[in-house]
């Protein structure tokens, strides 16, 4: 599929519960710095509201190592193609300043994220702004492992008035790969804003319930784009059939 790159190819990141990702690559037999090389990123999640002063935001990147680190910044848009979430290059939707940087040891660099798309979306759009360590030139005669780091900043463009709407399409008993009994639920987001399972309370057949904390512990954050559907496994030792009824109630962020 031209222009579309699956988020599972080359990227190790999914879910706002992880937020910070480290992509370790064996990029040759050369040592390029301490394995603890890292950035402190604040904030990890950015909300952009079109046609308001909140069309831009700043993120603080702090080099917490004892060596200077070069980075470059790229943007991908999270979208749904043929029922699967994929990442599409989207650098033209933003002005990122600076797009490249060298952060000295212990210092902080301000990264400005400015949304410049020429339209106001009818639903929320979600992006990753990737800050990737640039591979350094090293002596080819020195053996070792070179480690590259990549950090993902979640950026959401959220027009006013948009809301998620999670609907349970199917329920079925299931056992996961570890042999834990429970049930699977197919969830569709028919709203016009992204949502998270962790923002919901859940009930099963009116007799068993999960508050937001219990549901997050069971299925994780559970990020779902508008128009997307996902299947979640819920550990449960009670009776469940295909005719069981599961309801979700959005209670907002915990």
C-alpha cells in the first residue's frame, strides 16, 4: 500500500500507557555510547485545538546522560486502513522547530509543535511525533553494539464538541495464551473523537462490574481511534456466553 507504513513495522510503540518508547536497533558492530542514554520528555501527550491559541504546544527534552546526543524529529498520523491501525507520514501537517538538534549533556531543548493543516477536521486526528537519536559516526575497527533511541510524543488534534462513543459489538468466552479464562469483547468507536477503555466502567449481565481502575488493570489503556474497532480480553472466572450482555459507560479520564 503506497504511502502507508504499518505501525508494527519498525516502530515499537502502542498505547498511551507506555508513552515513552525505546527502540533498540543493532545498527552495526560499533559502540556508540552508554546503554543508559536517554531523554526526559515533558509532556508525553499534547492536545491541539484547531482555531484556538492551543494550535501549538511546546515539549521539553532533557538529555539526562553525560554525553551530547543528536536527534531528528518526524511525524506520523495514526489512521485506520482496512480495519487496521497504520502510521502514515504526516510531516506536512506540522511545523516542528527545531527539526534537528544536538542536546548537550544535562541540558534541555524546547521543541515547538505547530499544527498547520489547511482544514478543520470533523473528528479528532492522532499523531506520533518521533524524536530519534541520529546514528553517530564511529570507528569501524571498534567492536561492540550501537544502540539507537526513539521517543514517541502523542499529539491529538481535537476539534471542539467531538466525543468518543464505544459500542460493544460482540461477546464470547475465551482463554488467553497463558491459559487464563475470561471473555473477549469486540468494541467499536462510533464517535468522532479517540477514546480509551480506561475511561470507562463496564458491567457484565448486570451482575458483575469493573470500575475504571479495574478495567484498566484488565485490558490496559485501550486506545481506540474514531471508526476503529478492537478486541479486548478480560480475565474472568464466571460464566459467559455469546448471549451475555456487556455495557460500557464513559466516565472520563480517571
